[in-house]
């Protein structure tokens, strides 16, 4: 069977003879070209971290965030096309609002992920639309504890103890496997997340980047998703830079 499109990549609703949807595979390439995003499931919550590539020095610092809040207790981090991520977040907020209005309780992380995954998968079925060019890491704390999921451009989703997406996902996954998941505390996970982002950043290929870290924790934020305090972020970055420099000196 052929491994290239040969006409089967012109439509989003057509399979190739070997059962592949090339438009979905091309969407995954958009994810692989963006900065690394990770999620860590802790004993008391979830931590998100993103390597947001700065494409121009003229950009306002802190703009175009890759970590956003869907509901008070649920956050999302994504790699890929930023407008696609914003659209998915908007849909997620709509789902959470509808659920709260219908059932009078906050939506669970699992239910929200299932609904969003179905929405993403619908964009792989019709010729008039294209797949989402993002992989989204969704996590939060609900009545049954912390939960972490990843939604792929195909609409498939899985639950994780530690998740990574973007260009540095393989190296990030290797680092995540070294952590004591899910027994690590949220505060320690923030420092670990910063170290992983700095360790997977390729200075030779990538431009400058901004480190974004957020958390939702029963002990630190009372179950509300928010960005980590500035002091903690600066401490985590300092430790990550020191360790990164030490490793470079050892290699030299």
C-alpha cells in the first residue's frame, strides 16, 4: 500500500486504501511543529506547563496564552494552532455552562473530555471542515479527585498520569516517567514541570520561549484552576535554568 496521499489527502472524509485519514495525520504535524506542553497528575491536583515559542521580540509578553480555563475546576494546555485551541476552549466553556444549567452541578472532567473529544472527532467526518490542528491536555479536580486526559486531532482521548505533546513530547515523556506519579505534590510538580520544559527546549533550533505554568489543587488553590504565583514561577524557572546549565557543563 502507498504511504503517501496520492489523491486520498484531498478530502477529509475519504480513507486511503490502507485505512488512513491523511488530513488527520497532517493535523498531527501541526502539533509536532509547536512548543511542548505537559500535564502532571499529582496527589492533590493537576499541573500544566507550556513552552510558548516567542516568534517575535515585538510581541507583548504574556499574550496568546496556551493555557486556559474551561471551568473553575478545569484547565487545558495545548500544542498546535492557537486559533484552533481557542475555539476548542470556547466549545468546552459552552459545554460546561450547559451542563451546570441542566444538572445544577459542575461538569466532571471525564464528561467534559468525552464531549469535547466527540466534537473534535466530528471535524474528521465531513469534507466541508478540516481536523483540529491541536492536541489538548485537559485536567482538573472534581468530586472523584484529579483527572488528566489528552485529546488528539482524531478525537481519540486517553487518561494519563503524565502527558506531553508538541515537538519535545518524546523527551518530555521520558522525563515524566522518572517522576513518582501520582504521589508527587502539586508544588513539587510545578518545579519538575519547569525542569522538563527547559530540558526539552532545543536552543539550536527554537527561538526564545515563555514558560507558562498553572495548577488546580485541593491543597494549593482550593480546587480552582489558576496560574501559579509569580514568586513560585520565578523559583521554578531559576532551579530549572541552574540544572540545565549544570547538565551543559557536564556534557562539555
